[in-house]
C-alpha cells in the first residue's frame, strides 16, 4: 500500500510532515483503491463546497483540473485573492501555464511542493492531483487551526478530543478508526447544536445509522456537503486519514463561530478571574489594615498614659505588663504589618501585570498611613519604657528616703522621749548648792546635747521636704510626724531656756558645787554626743549601684569612723567603767560588726549585679554583630547578578531558616534583661548594646528578610508574566545596581536619568517627565527596582485590555451593544456569570429589551480604579 509523498515546508525552515501517511508514497505505485475512492469523493465534495460560491462544480477531479482554470478559480475562492489572468488557449502549454500559476500561488503562501509538477496535473495523474488538492486543504483549511499552542493536525485532533471528552463511547485518538462507529461525528454536532440530535439515544453497535445521521444533519443544517458515504468508512478496515481530516475540518470551520464565542468566553473568564482574585486581595488588605490600625489605636493611649502609681509593687506590675506586651502582643503585630506590606506589593505587581491601575486603599489605610501610625506607636512605646524606668528609680529613691526618715525620726523621738518632763521638773527648789551646781552643769551638758541634735532635726526636715518634692504617696503622714518633731524641738528649746534661767537664779543662792562633776559633765557631753552621732552614722541607710561605691564609699567611711572612735576613746579622761561613757562606748563597739555585715551583704548584691551585667553583655556583644552580619548577607544576596532569581530565593530561604532558628537566643536575652530590670540595674559599661538596640535590630532583620523574599518573588512573577529572560533580568539588575549610588535599593531622579541615557534613551525634558510619572507616580523623587523593571517591560507586555474584553463580550452578545442575563449564564461558568450580573450596569441605549446589561461600561470599569 503506497501513497504519494507530499511534504509542506514553511518559510521559516520548519518542515511539517503531519500530512504524510503511515507508509511513504512511491511515485510509480498506485494508491490503495479504497483510499483513492474515499479521497476522490471527499476532495471533490470539498472543492465543490467552495466552487459553488462561484457557480461552478467539478465531477471528475483529475479531469476537471487539467486545464488549470477551475484550479485557479478554486484558489481565488478559498483565499479571497486574485490570481494572474489565465491563458485561454486549449493547447497543452496553455494548460501547463495555468497549472503553474496555481502552483506558484500555493508556493507563495509558504508551501513548498515536492514531487508535484504541472505536467502531471495536465496529464491527469490521479496520485499527483489528489496530493495537490490535499496540499491545498492543508494550507487553507487545516494549517491555521490552533488549540492550546498546537497547530494543524495536532490542533484539530486536540479540538476533537476536547469537544468529545464528556461523551460516552467516544475516544478520539486518530483520524481513521476512531470515527468508524459515527459517534465522534454525532458528539461534535451535539456539543455545539444539542437541538439537532439526542445523543443519549445513539447506539455504538449501529455505526451505519450513526454515520448517516451525522452526515445528513451536517448537510441539512450545517451546510457541510456529504463528502463520504457511511459504507466508505464502515467497509474499510482503516478509513483514509486525509479524507476523514478533510471532513472533520469542515465541522471545525462550521462551528468556528461557536469556537470564537468559546475563545471570547475563555478570555472573559480569565479577565474576571484575575479581577476576582485582585478584589479578594484588596478586601483582605482592607481587613488586615483595619484590624492593625484598630490595634494601634487601642494600644497607643495605653503607652501614652503616664499616670504614676504610688508604690514600687504597682509600678513593677506596670513594667511586667509592658514586658508581656513586648514579648507576646507586639511580635505578631510586627509580622502582620510586614505581611500587610508584602501583600500590598504583591497585589500592585499583579495589577501592573494584568494591565490594571494601582490599588488605592480606603482613606487612612495607605501603607504610609500604617507606617506613620506604627512609628507613633513605637515612639509612645519608647517613651513609656523610659518613663517606667525613671518612675521606678524615683520610687526606689522615695522608699529609701522614707525609710531613712522613719529611722532618723525614730532615733530623735527616742532621744527626746522624757526630755520634756525632765526640763519641767522643779528639783532645783529643794536642792543644795552642790546639787544646784550639779544640776546647772548637767543642764549645760544637756544644752550641748540639744545643740548637737540641731543638725539631726534639720536633716529630718530636709528629708521630709525632699519627700514632698518627689510626691511621696504618704507625704501627709511624713509631714505630720516632721511637724511633731519640730514642735517638740521648739518646745524643748523653750523649756531649756526657762530651766537655765531658773538654775542660774538658784545658783546665785548656792555657791558650792562639785568642781569635779562640772568637769565631768563638760568633758563627757561632747564625747557622748560624738558617739551618738557615730551610732547614727553606723545605722544610717545607704543606696548604691556598683561595687566601687561600696568599696570606695561605704567601707572607707566605716574605716575612718573606727579610727576616729578609738582616737576619741584614748584621749578621753574616762575609762570604760565610767557611767555614761562606758555605756555609750559599748553600744558603739557593738554596732561596728553590724555595719560590717550590712556592707558585706551589699557587696555580695553588687557582685551579683555585676555578674548579670557581664552575662547580658556577653550575649549582646555576640547577637548585635550577628544581626548586622545577617543584614549584610541579605543585602549582598539581593544585589547578586550572576545567578538566577531562583538561586537568590534559595539563598534567602536558607538565610530565613537560620534567622528563625536563632530566635531562642533573643528569647534568652530577654529573660536576662528581665532579671537585670528586676534587680534595678540600669547601666552596663561592658557593652554598647541595649535591649532596645537588639529588639529594633531583630525586628528590622525579620522585616528585611521577609520584604527581600517578597521582592524576589515579585521579580519572578514579573519576569514570568512579562516574558523577561534571566539574562535581561541580570542586565536590568546590573544597570540598576551601578546607578544605585547610595546602595539603598533606589535611584534618585538624576541617577535614573543617567541610567536611561546609558541604556540608549534619547531624553528630552518632556519625555523624561512622562517617564517619571510612570515610575514615580507619588513624586517621591526615588525609583525602586520594581518600578524600574515595570518601566523596562511595560511597552512589550502582552496583557489584556478593556478593548479586548469589550470585543469578547460583543461576540457573546452576537454583535449587540448589550448582553442579556440568559446569554451570560449560557456562555460563562456560573460564578463568573453571577459576578457579571451583580456588577454590570443596565444598558441605557435605545431599542434594548428589559434587563439588558451594558458590557462596555462594565469592561471599562474592570480596568479602572477600584472603589474599595
């Protein structure tokens, strides 16, 4: 079984051999009789379906084309073009000339004819004539068929498979045996015109009935001439592929209008799908933005509240609440804010790619609004933490002063206890001269003691004044007690003066006094006063924050006090067995060990604080540089040019994994920082990093890695959507990096102009202003890399337009300026149809039936600004 070899070669050098049969033709062998009969019948019917438009028919395909006249006419009808004027002579060379004109026309359409010559057509060679007609059918009826990026035979086969896929007992795999039972022909008809036959009533075991039904319906209702008889197909083990392809191509072209509508519907569905997805992203952005702004609105007043508490415990609870906010409540919001910005950038990229205008969020919900609100939150947060620590220091100072006031007041009150009663006694009235002189000398000693207590009373008053100035919560009680001490002091002064006057009056009457007692009183009073002062110094409270303050300040003061004590004791004329001196000296000696113990406890506390400082510093001095190194690594990765965007994405994902795995170190540092704050340690000379530095750096690192990954994803999305090669992307990146002089991921206006000039743009002021509006619509004065790429690919992007969508709707509407609800529901999937019905405005033109919708206004709105 042989056939003529016919190969079509196109101008671009591609050789398409889809028209060849499974067995190659031999010029000198005959066609299979059954195949030849099928081709004769099919090709003749096909030619007549076109020639009848010119009022001409053929009966014998090899005879009627021999003079070339009807062949040239056929080519003019199917191409719509004029061929050269034919030769009207009847001699052989006239016929050959006409056939050559036809063959030359076929060749001019990009088809290279092999093994087909004019002489063979003129001589009536059946093989060559059928091969030539098959070449014409291929070029003008099959070649331009394209389905899902396939063409010609493969495209026609795929079209058949897609159309018949839902039908039982139909499995189109080829153009011969798959059509023998007639069900495939019937399925094609039913798919496009279900009103013409009832497929459910067909029987696979009745191929004759199925084929005749299909051929009769095609001829009667679809204007497809009957090209084969059912017997031609049934009685042949393998029907001729060319005949079946020719017949099927007529069905394809008969349903071209339906195909056009389907293509239009697919385009509309694609556009609506993009719009629906974008609207969902817009709604999600609005929701997330509203929730984040509401959280900021609720949180900021709490952070701006500077109402102090009265006690240290209450302020410590405030500090703990603030720590919970930093550890638990804020981190998720940081991630939400970062994700919100990423979603916004992704949405804008998708809008640009789909030829939609930029998304404009509702008033007050722009990214800049969120950034501004967030900055206000962080400013309030920083001020709140500083206020908390300052207030805790103030309360610590207040508690110390209050305790010191109570201690000094108690000491003074103990000293003053009973003194009023003693000064009010009139024992001098019955005393002897010796006793009077003793009382007088004793009173002089008391006066010295009273004078020595003047400084202590003033200290108590000064502490009370400081507590007033620092707004101590129980200042009323302090003032009351201080006033009581001052009143008693004044009263003691008055009584002392009166008693002296009484004693002096009595002394004049009593001349004799014990000189030794006077000397004793004079010398013992200063010493006792000094010891009482030393006792008070030893019991005095202290507040320190460093080891040096304990060592240099308190220990040294204790040492000096000891030295002074022993010096006073040695120069005293009294021994430890003396009455008052012995008692006071023993008390003082007992307090020295107590003071030593208190200082040792304070030294241990300061050593513990120093360990906390060093532990915290050791971590921060590692974490701070680590964060900076990761930031630099991200920067280097985002600026790399050599590899692909996928390589950059892989590196960034690895870096992100490392960063996430590092989080426990930050948590541990937060725990150490909490211990430091609870210990009221506020300075650290071992590091330049504070917890705030680490927090800010960590949050910036998380935000930077997320944003950089999103930028790479956006670049991949843009590259793939706009057909940018990796080499072009590298070239764009190289140019951008070169003119990004500040290395901050953006070019200023002058750098952008220089970049364009370097790439060959001839820029005038007007043209450059036009470009700047495209790349910097908000007039910020900077051009981001994404805007740069959008500009470089804008004019070559293959995107849908409003005009294309309008044209697609016009096809569905059968060229009407409006479309009906039932047409939308018939042509579009339910979800897309309802989407259009809900949003499409009524048509207001004349002559439209009720319920007509304006698809032009709707299509234009799809590419307009969002009203969200």
